[in-house]
C-alpha cells in the first residue's frame, strides 16, 4: 500500500515575513493520518487552526493567503506557497504548522530551506493509504486577450507534471529560459526546483512599500532586477530561475486542494489567483475528478512511492 507521510519529529525556524517584515517563528510538527496540512496561529489569545483547502484561500494578491473558511475578516496566514510547495515536493500529507505571526517567513526566498527543515525532522510513513486527487477531464481558465492573455489548464495524466511559460518583456528575464517542464516521475524536486527564488523589480518596490508590501524583501531573500539586469552579486542559481520559481509557486498553490494531484498542469503567465481559480473550477465539476489510493504500489505512477532521500 502507498502510505501517507508525516514528520518523525518537530522542527523549528525563525525568519521575517516578505511583505510584513515581521519576525516570525514556525514550529512544524507531526500530525495524524487524514489531518492534511494545518496552520495554527499560536500568537492569538485563543489559537486558531486553519486547515489548508481550496476554500480556505481568501486572498491571492502577491501571495497565497488562507483563513478559516476563507473568511477575509478572520485570522490569516499569508505567503504559504513556498512551504506548501516543499510539503508537496517531499510528499508530506499531514503536518501541523504553528506560527507566531500572520506571514510565513520568507527565509532565502525559495523552498530549499523548508525542504531542509522538513527532511531534518525526518519523514515517517503512516498506517493509512495515501490519497490522490485524479483529474478525469480537462479544466482550463483564461483571462485577457492578445498580449494580455494568460491561462492555466489541468488535464488527465498518470503522474504529476507541470509546464510553465513566462513573458515579462524584460531584458534580464528574456535572456533566461522562458519555459520549463517538470515531471515528478523523472525529476528531483529538491535539485531541480526547490532552490529557485522569488523575484521582484526595483520599479515596483516603491509602490509595493506604499501599500505595506515587500517590507521584508532584500537581496538575501529575492532576486532583484532593475530595468536592465539582475542586481544580486551572486547572479542566478539556475539559468531559468525565474520560470522555475513560477513552477515552485504553482506546486504550492495547487497543493492547497488538500491532496497530491494526478494531472498535467500547463500555464502561460499564470499566478496565485489564477491557480486558485483553476482549482475552484476543477472542484466545481464533480465529474472532472475523483480521489484514488494505491493498494498495490506497483500501480502507482513512477516516482510517487519513493521517499525523498535524506540530506
């Protein structure tokens, strides 16, 4: 049987929020089978649990934000996508995440530090079948037209693969890879995707900070680009780091559905809001998906049964 996974022990991290600039502590803990990923705001007078699912997403501007039942007036956790991406990349089903502020720490701007934290805690198999959400027919969302067109699509696939294309019309970004495909059956998430950092443009910084965003951003946790070039002295980690970060984000955004996907995801200029719109469109069509398990591991898609190697 292909089994669910949680952590063997707890692990902690301290950092700052990318947008809030606030200091925040995270404690990642084991959770029982069928719990899913649950954030817990432990800084409030009464701790508030926020189970991650499609309807808990309450805001997708600049990042993915969740609250109980998606209530915009309730307690929130912002910028969950990099940590969710790491959980998906390691095949973790059940984790409690205690957090002492409203935003997940940005750490180095990628998911690599979260991967390291999760693997340092160890990954444990649980006595319950791992559940997958299998896409049964194509679902697509689109917005705009011509130069402004963007879209995202899910299609049936016996496995999980993602393809993403960007178009920023910017000299520094245009010199790098514009399209990337990553298949969980043949790639290694930690090696191929996890180290890709978030990025921002200096021309947007003043506007963002006037809106109370990007207060914790620096060259230690983001790729910073002016009108012509990358300003970070160490350059890029991958030749196609910009588009790989969009894949990293998409993996995290899609994992809010509550199960690993069996699907092919393809997107052009998509973002957090469109990724969530795609999931909601999928969930609204009851005949477009089902939940499956694999009693016989040999029948599971390649790459789904292996535990991620330890560091």
